[in-house]
């Protein structure tokens, strides 16, 4: 084989091994040579292409324009790099269109100038660009705060939702530590999240507290995901943060309604029995003593009968106010039912329980309740006490004992010549 033959063989081998579709045409636009990738990309067999006009590979709507461009190129052949600013499309044998990039190079031969076209199908790249553009649009317009951070916890991206939530413009926060968005007492949360992200963990709906630019705090639910390079290396974290202040307040209200008497604002029976059970458990484990008071309004039925249930409700509300005002913050007050209240006094002994009982009697007696009709009521209450200690059997037993003591007190107070408390 001559040197020229070897060169032709090398040329053909290079042409066939090229990753792009290679289409070589003469100056009249007739296809003179194609490679295997051309058959794969366009769906034609090689023999279907050779000798045909190159416009068959161009969508019909572009053919006239393409012919004019080809004629202009033939007048001044030059090398044009891949994707030089044109929006180009190819046409497959089935009529389907797809986006392409094309580079052109003139080839000087004995038979004249030929044009080599390297054609690359960029469908996947265009799809990825559209997806990325769509994703960016979603991120920027999302109502949720979407924040990117590197592994030093430096903010690298910041959307409009983050600006609305935290009050920082993008230019103000990029390059700063995300710790400015958390109160100092939450630093441990950030360190824990960083450690978990570095280990590849996805953190879903982590509830915490954030700090806005003006210093106010906001309840947050955060989802944090690692950001990885294609080979899997973790280089940062993406956080989606949502303001849950209203939701949390609503949840707190639901909990309050479930555990409190809505008329008086004191604990309800269900929650108080739980508090009492917990106190008994502490008494058994740690020897922590407490006192339990049962408080009943004297003559409450007569008040309802004489003045109506609206007046009765007003009496109960006022009793609840007095009890909460006169007892310690650590003491627990509950309306058990009807006109019966309970109070749990942690760490109180018998003498303290008696002193508190007398103080409550006096405070309630001195409270004058004015009804809508101008009537002013003076109230008295009966109070029974029992102690909670390591020997207390159960919450039910403690409640029964406190009630028994209360009824004994009520019976004593109902005897003739019994003076009211002073």
C-alpha cells in the first residue's frame, strides 16, 4: 500500500471513530462521505445519504435558509467552531427534529474544496439546561427559604423566599456564616446538623428557631440535604426552611384546649390526673413530698338556682383567678368538675398545706363578685388536704382521700354557730 493509501486508511479510521456525526459535502452541497455515527444519529443507512443533498438532514422549515447560508459559506470557506451562536436543528429519517451543534472545516482536495461537518446531538444537554432553568425558576420563586451552604456553613445561594423569611437581601448574606440566622443558644443544633450532613444524612422537617435581620425570632421547620459532586463527594448542604410560627401556635392552642378547662383556664381533670401520677412517681423514687388540696365552693347550687348559670360561671372563673394568684408558680390548679377544684403543692408538708388552705379560704371570702343585676356575692369554700409521699397508693386513692377531707371540712363548717372565716 502506498503512503497515500495509508493516509486515506488512517483518515477513514479517524472518521469512523469520531464521536460526532461526520458529514462531508462538496461545494454544491452533495454528501460525499459519512461515518457510522451519522447513521446512528440521523437514522439513515449510509447508501441512502451518499450523493444526496445535505438539506435532507435539515428540517423542511429551515431548508431554504440553510441553502442560502451554505452558498455564503461556499463563497468564503472558513473554519467555524462547534455551536458558534446558531440555534440549529437536524432531521432524522422518521421526520423527528433534534437540536444540534455543528462545526465546519474546509478540506482542500485534488477534486476541489470539500466541507467537513461535525454534527453533535445536544438533545440531552438542552433537556438538562431546561431542567436546570426550570429548577432555578422554582427555587427563586419558592415561598419557602432555600439556602445553599458549603461545609464551612458559609451561605452560597439565597432565594427570594429566604429574603422574605429572614429579611436579608442576597448581596447582604452571601459569603456570611449561616450562624447569623440562629440564636446563640442554638449553636449546638447547627453543629449537629453539620455533622449529620457530612455523614451523608438527609434531615427531614427538623424544627428549630431562626433569627431575622431585625432580631426577631421565628419558628422554623427545616429539611437539610447534602450537596454532592457527580462522583458523590459532599461539598455542602441545601436547606429548605419554612415559617411554622402560626402552625406551632395553633398546635400549642390545641394542646392547651386538650389539657385545660376552658371556663377557668386551669388544668382539666385528665391533665391533672397525669400531673398527680407523675408527682406520686417522684415521691416513690425520690421521696419528694407534696400536698393535695380539694376545694369546693359552698352553696354553689343555690347560686345557680337563684341567679342562673351565667352567674355560676362567673363565680367559677373568679375562683380560678384567685387560686392561680394566691398559689406559687410551681403549684398546679385544676377544675375537676362542677364547682370542685384541686391544687397540687410540690414539696409542701402538712403545716404548709394547712396554711395554704386557710390563706385560700380567706382570699376567696374577701373576694366580692358583682353580678349583672348588681348583686354582690361573698363566697366560702371547703378545703380538704392530704399528703403525697412514698406510701401513697395511687392517684385515685389520693383524690378520694382529699375529697373525704374536704367533705369533713364542709360538714364542720355547716354546723350551727359556725362563724365565717376572718
